[in-house]
């Protein structure tokens, strides 16, 4: 999963519920104190930080291929964005060892061979790894589906047909500044 939201050590969507519950308890306690004296005014000021949550429930960020021809390899998946502000979604290679290129994978660790061209990722915009960048922007949402596409052009014609190549992409949601 890309950027997550943490509250009291809890990660993800459950953190949103804890924030709402905690805020409600504080407000109820303050209102109870105010109602003890009928002439008391209570001013409650709440600052909500801009928050963007990216849910990668299908784990589309991890991709393994076995290139058997020079045809383009593709993969599509779905992310869900939850945000209380305008947002931006970025994609980047999670591992400096692969540096944007699908890299030989034995199931446990990376090898030395990389495909000739870097991976491309798109949604509303297309980016090329390793630099990555913004693939989509949006506005406040309680749950927006974002389709993400991977495209790997394979030019390497002499690859062993048994080799697997892997890359792990991170999706980062942040407030649009």
C-alpha cells in the first residue's frame, strides 16, 4: 500500500474511525461541562489536517512477469483514494536496487539482469520510472476508484524463457499544494 494514514499506531481506514470516535468523545465531554452551568459558552475549534489515503487492496504495486516475446506486457489494477482535500497521486519505484527497471527475480531476491527499458505507469497521466511522478489529481472524496495501468516494453530477445522479472511500485497520495 502506498501512503497510509496512522492514528495511535493503527494504519489505514480504521484510523479514520478512531479519529472520528475520539473527536466525538472530546466534543461530548466539552458539551457536558458546558451544560453543567447554564450561562457558560463553549467555543470548540477543531483543525483537521489535510489527509489522503491510498488503498491498494489488489496489491497492484507488485508485478512479476516472464517475458517470452518482445510484445508489450501490460497489467491494470484499481486503487481507491479517500481524501478530505484536493489530492495528487504519485507513483515511484519502491526499491533503489531495481531503479525503475523490471529486474531478474528468483522468488526471494533480485539478480543482476534488468530489462532494457524502464516501466511505464499511467492513470490520467503517464510517467516512466525510475523518476515516476504524478499520475492523477482529484478533489475531496470518500472513495474514488483510480484505474492504474502498467506497461513494460520488452526489447530483450535473448532472455531465457524461464526468468522472472519483478518490480514493486509505491503509490503516494498527498494534499495538492
